[in-house]
C-alpha cells in the first residue's frame, strides 16, 4: 500500500473513531445508524410555576394550594404531618408524592416513594410485586372481581394497620400476588398536571369541531375518535358535556379530579366524597368529612377547604416548558404531522371565554384531541370508566414529554420507541385493531435519520 493510501485510511479511521466511538478498534465501516430515544432531559425544566399573569389574590391561593398539595397526611394529624384523615386504605399520603417530577404537579419521580411509605410509622404493609424503588408510582385495579373486591375500582395498595397513629386497626391488603397469578391486574401511573387549567378552559365546541376536522383523512387512516349517539366523545353522564381529565377522560373538572384523588389515593373524605372508602369501625379515628369548608376561619381565603386550595394550585399551574428549537426538532415536527400522529395528538386547541384573563382565549399546545380512541388489545387494560371501554384511552397530551421517565398509562417502558410501537395492534375477539396502526406503519417506513428527528421533536416538548 502506498504511503498516500495508508495516510487516507488512517485519517478515515480517525474520523470514524470520533463520529462513532462505539466502533471496535480497527473497524473501518461504521455500524448502521439506529434511531433511539434521547431520553428525558438531563436538567429538569422549570415547569411547576404559576402563570406569570396571576393577580395578587390568585397568587396567594396558588401558594396556599402548593402547601396543601405537598403536605403529607397522617391518620390523626400528628407530627410531622399536620393534615389528618389518611386511610384506612391508601396509595400515598400526599398529592405531591405521585405528582413530583420534575416539580410539584408533575408525574412519577425516578425514585418511587411508595416503597418507603409502606412501613412508615410502623405500618405492616407488604410491598406489592409490581412496586419497585426504581419503578413508577402505580395504582392497581382488578379486571374482574376477586376476594369480594369489585373490579374496575382502584384497589388501594396499603392500609394503616400497625401504624403508631392507628392503634387497634387491623385490615388486610388486597391479595395482589394472587391477582398477578390470575392476570387480574391493571395499572395506572400519575398524569402530569401542568397546564391543566388551560385544558379545563377549552370549550366543548372546540373539541367537537376538531373531532370533525380533516374527517376524510382520518377515516382513510382508520382514526375515528370515540363518539356516542349524540355525537359527543366521552360525555359526562350528568350534564352531557365533554370530560377530559384522566387516562380515559373520565373526569370532568380539576376539582372533581383532586377530590377523587383525596378520597381514593389517600383515603381522605371531602365535601364532594364524604363517606370513607373503608368503614371498619376500629379504623375510624376522625370525623368526616376530613377536608371541609372552615366555617370558623378568620378570612375568606382561610375558609376554603384543602380540596379547593389544591384544585386552585393545579388550575394556576403554567403549561410545560419545551426545549429550545433545533433544526432536528423543526424537521421532526413536520414529520410527526406527515405520518399522521397529529390527527389524534392535535398540536393546538384554544380556550374559550372563561373568567380568568390568563386562561381566556389562549393557545393550548397540548398535542391531544382529548378524545377516546381504540388502542388495540396490546394496550387494553380491560377497565371500563364512564363511556370508555377496556381498550379505549384519551389521547395523552404530549406537552412535557421532555421531563417524563415512565411512558404509557401503566409505565411499562421508559423507551419512546417502545411506546410508539405499542400503539400498533391487531384486533382480536375482544377488541378492534388500534386506530394508530396506519400512523405507526408510516413512522416505521421513515429512514432512521427521520425517525430520530421525530423522537428529538417529541423529547423536546
């Protein structure tokens, strides 16, 4: 080999080593590029702050709500917690335990607080097999009745039995090991709450108009969006308006969402849910409702219940903060629309004429149509909520995806590529095929470089 040729080979090898450091020494051909999930941002965003335009009174309510949202509860309000009413059955002892990352109001943190909570204050709980220190915060449901427990409803992981502030209370946990052996478990992870006030402020008419938009293209791609006979998706059974919160859009408003979480996740009764989920006499240590209006308060703000305060904190949370734009993110956004993902993950809806000026007539860049869609047997959780069937889920808002560790409704993966792949699925005797099949197929036909642009765009939201 000539000196010139040898020099060219050496230079080429040097450049390949810089561009592709994973290559073995002496290799002269780089491995084919494979698109990969860049992962959650290394430095958490500043999400979790209030709207900048909040007036003084609303800002004070936000601060009060922040405290309540983060405050841990104990059974009888003893130190170090000040709020009473925990249990008798519960999943966590504060809203902030579930909604912790990247800041208060977010989603499941990287370290699961449920593991430590299981035995706090001397509690005798066994840690269920699907709960791990490095796994997501989870709640569990039974798919069918077991041990006298109803299906569909949340089966609280823990009880207050054995705790120093619950003397004489003895309750058994649900038999989760038996349920796992029978394939009778369905899981959910917390939904992030940033920008929830904007989502609540979107008019039904805007959601329904978006449902009807581009109908020919949606139909050709197998995308329907769930609607009942009245033409309304996931309507609230009481007033027939559009519900929009929760994995199955089963909850109408922020306050109802928060009150249910107080009741089901922490076991705290409220004015909206005044009865204990578990009414064993030996495990009742406080009067109900435990979170109520304070009639003897010195000021109107102090009179608000904890549920109202926590709800206002959520309502006043600003939307997530995306990463700065790059050429790859811009390219990925265009490809996201071209392959059809934006037909369900609608980039923007607009709020209506609501009372708070900072929520009125605003662009909501949530990347969701807030509708229910069939997602196929692979993602089906076999749980019915409201009008949503076992394979139907609300299009998950993608804003804030840059901060999320755990993906899909049950937190089964941290890998965005796996999450996209899971959206596809053939139908079976129980459920129809996923409405996302055609979009996933188009994504799969992209070059690896273009797939990477889409993944970079998503992780930039």
